[in-house]
C-alpha cells in the first residue's frame, strides 16, 4: 500500500500526518505550497538550504505533468503499441490528440508504478522522464534534474521524496492553472529566501499583474476585443514563470471566450523558464513560443511584432555583461536596430527593455500595439539633457507613444519596498489622447497585508484595481489624475555664462604658486635617457631660475585689475631680460599670479568678446513651451546683469517629475501651538521627575 500524506494547519504550526488511501485534494494553494515545501524536512542535512529548490521545483513540475497525463495514460500506451506495430513514424500528433495537450509520455511508468519498484527507482524515473515528448523533456532538462536523481538516490532520499509528491493531486480539475501559478511563485519565493536570492526577479505579485492587464486592454475592451474570430498575440521579454502571460490570456478569454490568444515569452533564468514552458504546455499554447536566453543578445523573436506586450524587467540591474553586443547594435544599426534612441547608464538596463519592446510594435496600418511595463522611479528622470535616458524619453514622447504612467504604492513587491510605476505606451492612441500624457497618482490606494512576504507589506484590492482602471479609462483631470501635453515634459538646458574678472599681483605667495604649476615643473623633466636627458633637465632648471629672477624683479604691491595691462608689463620684463616664454609657461604664470576679483575689469579674447568664468557657469532648464530669452530676462538678468547665454551649448532634454505634479503643500503649524505643546511636555517631564524624587 502506498503511503499518503495529509497536511493540515493546527495552531499556526504545520502538521503532516501519514494516512492510507487516495490522493488528497487541497483547495488552498498556500496549503499546497506549504505541503510541497515540507519536503525540505527530508532534504535537511543532505542538502543545503540554498539547494532545496533544485529538488522541489522540478518535482512539482513533474508531478503536475504526471497528474495531467494520468487520465489518458492507458489510452496513450495502447495507441503507441498499435502505431509501432504499424511502423508509423510521426507519432507525436496522434498521441498528443489523445492527451489533449501539446505533449505526452511514452513510458510505461507513472508516479504510482514508479514507487512499486523501490530498488530500481532511479533508473525507472530517468526512463520515465526520457519518455516525455521533446517539448516536455526540454522542461526537465533545464532543471538539470538528472543530477538530483543521482544525488537523492545516493542519499537514500529518492523514494521518500517521490512518495511525498505522489500524495498530491495536481490535476487541473483539482488545482486550476491560476492556482498552480500561485503555487510555483510561492515555492520560488521560499527558494529565494532560503538561498538569499532575489525572488522578485522571477515574478510579479498577481494583483499588480491584474492592474497592468486592465490598463493594457482598457482602451480596447469595448471594441476590438469583443469581436468574433479574432486572434491576438501577447509578448513578455522577461516572462519569469509566465504570470503576466497567463493573467493576460485569462482576462481575454473572460471578455471573449471565442478569442484566440497566442502568447510569447523569453526568460533568462533556467528554472523560471522551465516552469513557464511547462505552464504553457498545460494550457495548450505552443511551447516553442517560450524561448530561453537573454532578450538583448539572443532575441528569440527577431523581426516579429505583437499586439500586446507587458513586462516587469529587473529593477536597477546593470548590463555590463552584454555591453559589447548592445553598443555594437546601437552604433552599427542606429534607428534600424532596437537601441538607436540611446543607451542608459550601465547600472540600469530598464530602458533597454522598453526599447526592445517598442521595436516589436506592429505598424499602425496593421492595428498597432499596446505596452505595459513596470519601472522604478529612475527611468522618469535619471540623466541630464541629451544623456542616453533623456534621449530615450525624448524619442518616446516626441513619437507620441507614452499614454499614461501610474504611480503605485510602495512595498508592493517581494524584493523591494521602493516606489514603482506602470508605464502604458501605444502607437495607436485614441483621438482624445493624441499629444497628451496622463499621470495617475495611486500611491494611496492599498491595504496592509495580514502577513508580510519579504518586502511586500501592502497589496491592491479588487476595488483599488477597479478605481485605478476607472481613472485611466475616464481620462479626465482630478486630484489624482492629471493630463499634460507632450511638450510639458521637455525643456531646453541653457548654459548661463558670466565674465571672467581677474586681478594680478607679483608677490612671494603667488610666485610660490607658480612652482606648483605642472607646466613650470615640466620644464625640468625629460623623456630622454642618459646624457641627453640630463642635459635637457639642466637646461630646464636654468629656464626655471631665469623665469623666477624676472618675477622677483617685478615683485611689488601693485595690484593690476586689467589683464591686458598686466600682460604688457610681463612681456616687456621678460623681453628685456632675454627670456622667451612659450604659451604654456605664460598661461601658467598668469594662472599663478591671478585671483578672481569682482572689482577687476572683464577679461576678453582676441576678438574683444568677454571670456566666461568656468567657476561662475550655471545652467537653467527652460520649459519647451517658453521662450528662452524671455525666461532669461525674467529669471536670470535681474540677479546677474552681466550674464549671457552660450547658445552653442543649449541642449534639449525630457524628464517626468511625477512627484512634483502631485505635491501638496502642508502649512507650518502656528508658533503659538508649537510653544504650548513644548510647555505641556516640559510640565509632564517635570512632574515625572518630581514623582521619581519623592519615590526615591
């Protein structure tokens, strides 16, 4: 008799009971996830905590595949025998029709029969896995589960682990695809916690996904998506375990049961990729539409476009490892490639993901595309005018692709408590949205979780999601929804110069400064070796001494406030002494003997134009809608009348100062109220001190 395990919760502690009988149905996905994770109790000692997931995740996937195929197992084996006797070569389509899925298993084994032969369990389990059709076996290969079978067998744990998993019924009739997604995510979270990894890199909270999906489809739900016989494609370039693809597909089928949805994704993490591919197999999606690899360097869908795209790329992850490939594409292909608009700083590749997705938009003539992506605050404003980030924002906004940005509450994600934003983009804005960008402040819409999960302490309720979706759909100005013209986020960065004013004095202190000038010191150095070098150094020292003698002769208390006048005096003294000055040495002397002086005359160049003082240089960001000269006359000239704009240095930048637009001024409390409160505190403290003295 096969032992079955029953999991229950008693006084907030996990209890596992051994019973005899059939598999147990556990309706709560958290209970199932906790029961599956209890296998860690078996692994403890033989496995490090960080390695628990190497067993638990693939075994969960394997049990799910086994549960799905169980009802048709006998039929598949019977048909396989018949087809082999008929010498039929292409068996996959026939066997897949029997299972009703895009995969099957040709092995005679299933979980129950494997346990009937404990002595050969490892070999039989390997044969069972090899019996899967290629697309399903590929899933197990990415888990590298063969290594764990050997390790579990050596540790005499394989039978116990198999026995524990055989006790769970993971058939879709018992555990829906949605629940299975939650189970995988909960297991990955536990795995990440145990190994100190970042769980949030692998998946996004489901309520955040539901909000993203609502925003993605909000503009189309009452029109295109309700039609009969339509096909829509969805793509996620960092799909993790496939949560976004699954929720999108379910949302569309709820709206229109007849719609045909084709999902596509790419994932870099092997375990997440395997889980996502298994999930797609079970839903009847084509597993070949889930690719493994880095979307930047191994674009699995080069040249393809999609109706809808959504993603939660990793926050603040550097792209140094793939820098060469990305820079090559940027420089060689320009706007014909994916990254022509610009490259963000190496420490954060978020905007690379967005450019990658924008490159896969369908032309408007073919229906266009819509995109939803999660970012932290950095892509809103990082980088000055004409930096990579600013140029990317400019490209997006000037093409009128940015539809809306939603600010989410903090502490929504498992791996970070920072503020996050959903960007919604499209190349087919509705007429009323053309040339406009909507900002929605939803930071106040959340509820506290009963129990924190990592950094996740807040969550969105169904009501919160509905409210944010409503604000987006209504597209009107309110306290929490503001609408701007595209140009409102652009600015010109002007360079404000002020004239250089120097006074000159030949004194001991300033002559000492000359000795520290690099050009002066270099006179007594040489790159030559041997006698030639020594001769050159000796000559340089003589030049230094000659220069110092001339300056000693000029030493006085006379303060020159006009550079041209002082240069004439300087040149005359050196010419009289027969000492030639090179341009670098003259520059070093003037630098050492000068100081900035607001009362001095303006220094001018050869054409008589004022020379700018780099230390007084300043910058102003002037909104695109405003004339820079009117701004300059109003905001700069009254305070620095001698300033001017260096027009050659003017740059155009774009940023989205989200918080500034929703800032609410809170007036200071009256001084009388603060004073009264302080006196009250003092009175309370004095009373406590008196009572302590009396008590002592």
